[in-house]
């Protein structure tokens, strides 16, 4: 028997008996999933930290760090802006702010969140298998990671707005609840796609391919008005209302209640499916990855 | 009261490989099998056979029941694939099963993998900070932990280099130093903790013994029977997912050794 070292004593005082009675193995799958969520909330700091570490590691050793992302997206916006304003016969001054915002919202917002949600649990394979941590913690990690990348990229449309002396006004505040909705949807995507993609490895590329199609059929590089009278058909595309609730306020418009209504309804349905699937798959997930 | 109760616990898991990983192939196989079932069987359900996309289920544990109460030192023996590690992971809460009743009272800590939860790209120090965050430690506790682990693992300059550059012995040192920090009431330990680098071993032994002494319940798997004889009061002998024998350490180990002598493992 050796005397416990001072550090372990301190540990003992600060983190006293955390889960005195672990009741995870008991209860229905839904109760266990709920316990998973409660544990995730308790450890949220760890989730945020893992998200930050992912970013830091991705850019370790590069002087500009995550600002590389900013530079690439600036280049992308500049080149596409010049080309497509020609193709669409539009003024660069009206087209470029729209394009820079849409493209950023899509590529580092919706698209990357969905794509990365697919590998949510697969990427954490080692940890899931050897450390007892709640699974939803990895969903927090993916959402945080994407939020950080988003914050680095949103600089590009902001710069374009400054160059063209545009100011969205007070309406822009409405983009904040919309972005929160995105974060919640992203969390749900991790629950749904994260577990599905762990079981069936071909879903990840399928999701990627579908996102590519969505990119072209959603008004991202083209404006909804260009459809003319058929623009109302856009509401059938679930990504349009989701994009619009963030984009419209930032461009200074108010999104219609209809658009918000559709976005909220879709999200609620999506959460319901995601939560159901997570409850069903959670206990098996560790065997799949 | 600290205890572990298992009542008729069974656990099976899927072995997914090749085309069972593919959604397309799984759907196709399912379609094929429903056609076959309609045409071939009357009433009974036919299983998909001779198809590579069939999911193979492995029965890792079947009807395992035992009770461990406070103060017991339990060793798990059995040859490879007998279900020892699965059982340990189940007790640690990493695996879950719907079959049977598992009742654990007391905080558990599992020493399953020396590099559990470590990120190879991070330095040793950063991994310690991550570990502290996982344990919910405050700032001062984290600093103390850092000093303690740095001194114990004795990695020198490597402490501030990414873990992926470590030799396997070095990463075991770091992993060991970290994993032995908590003082749980239920300690679950896989056999790698007994092994390790010769120079490191005396130091490691003292630290591990401190941890074991502080725990109310110890469950350990090992092939090193001498260590089990020394440490354990009770041995559970696992064979193909079932408890073959459960009793006082010396009795079970003698029977186990006798069995080993007959069938070489």
C-alpha cells in the first residue's frame, strides 16, 4: 500500500463521488437516452473543449490557423461572384452581397453541419469504445466545431457588406434565433445520421451526393426572384425555408411567417424522427462503430 | 452499500463486415429473403443464409448471474474470447444490454485501454488537461494533476510533444499515470495494467496497489494466475460467455490450472 499522492487527494476533494448509483443499465431505452442527455448537459464543458480541440488540431502548424478557411471562402465568393453576375446579367453590387452570404451560410452552415453529423460517432470511435461518456457529448462537439468554423467564415459576407455600404438594420437580430434553430437541427442530425451512418457505411457518401443536388436546386447561387411566378414552388424544398430564416434578416428583409412556420414544423418533425432513432439505436451504437 | 448484482445477463453483438455495412446490399438481401420466405416457407420464418450481407450475431455473454459485495477482490479467468473483457466493459457501462438485470451501486472506474480517450495529436500535457476536463476537475486540481503525472510518468521533454510520437512504452506510462488517478469505489481492470515496462514496474506496482487498496470492489481480468492468487479473494471462471466456476480464489485457480494442463490454450 502506497500513500496516495497529493494530486489524487485533491482530485478526490474536488470531484467527489460523481455518480454514486449508476442506473444506466436499468430503465427503458427512452429513460436511458434521457440519462445520456442529462450526463451530456453535466459535461457540456468537455463537449465544447473537444470541439475547440478539433479546430486547433486541424490547423496546428499553420500560421493563419482557421483563417485559411476565411481566405478560401473569400476567393470562392470573389470568383463565383464575377462569373455568375455575368451569366445572370446582374449588377455585381446587388449580386455579390447575396452570393457571399448565401454561399457562406450554405457551405459552412447547413451543408457542413449535415455532412459532419454523419461521422459524429465514427470519428469518436476510440473514445466511445474505451471511455464511458454520454454519446450525445459527441453531438455537442460537432455542433460546437461547426459554430467555430461558421464564426470564422461569416467575416467574408460581412466584409462584402462593408465594401458595398450595406447595412441590414435591426432586422438582422432575427437571424440569431434562426441560427439557434440550425444548431438544434444539427444536434438532431447527429443523433439521426450519426447512428445511421455508423450502421451503414454507404450513407455518408449518399448524404454528400444529395447535398450536392440540394445545392443546385436551392436558391443559393441564384435568387428566388429569378423563378418569377414559380417561386412559391420553392417552399416545397425543405432547405429553402431553413436557409431563408437566416439569410433574409441578414439582407435586411423580414422572412414571412409562412417561411418561419415551415422551418419550425420541419425541425420539429426532424427532431421527433431523430430522437426516436437515437433511443432505438443508442445501446447498439458501440457495437457498430 | 457498494455492490454489483448481475441477474441472467446476456449480451450479443453484431459482427459487421463487408457488405453488411452497406445499406444498398442490406436492402437487396432483405428483399431477396422476403421473396424466398413467401415462396418457400409455410408459416415459419426463414433466415437469410449463405448471404455475405447477413449480420452475424455473437453471443458474448449468456445468462451470467453473480453478486459481488463490498470488500471482495474478484478475478476473471478464461481463455481468449471467453467474455472477460465484454463483461468488464458491461460493468463499466460501455456496453449495454436489454437482457437481464444489472444493478451497480458505487462509482466505477475502468482501466481498459491505456490510451483510453487520448488524442494522439495532442501533447502529453494537453491530454492531461482533457482528462481533467472529463473528470470535472477545477483549475488547481488540474495543475496538481499535471505535476503529479509529469513526475510519475517521467517522460522528460516528450511530455510536451504529441502523443503519437511516443513509443508504445511511453504512451503506456502516460496512460497508466492518468488512469490511476481516480479513487473509485469499484475498480475494473483489464490485464494490460499488470504488464508494462520493466524499469517502470516497481513504481507502477506501488501506485496500482494504492488504488486497489482504496477501492471497495476490484474486478480484474488476467492471464497471470500468480497475480490473481496474490490479489483476489474470489475467482470467476468464464467459458464461452458463461460462468463455468465461481468460488474462492485457490479452489477455482487450481481447477483452472488443471483444465489448462489438459487442453492447451
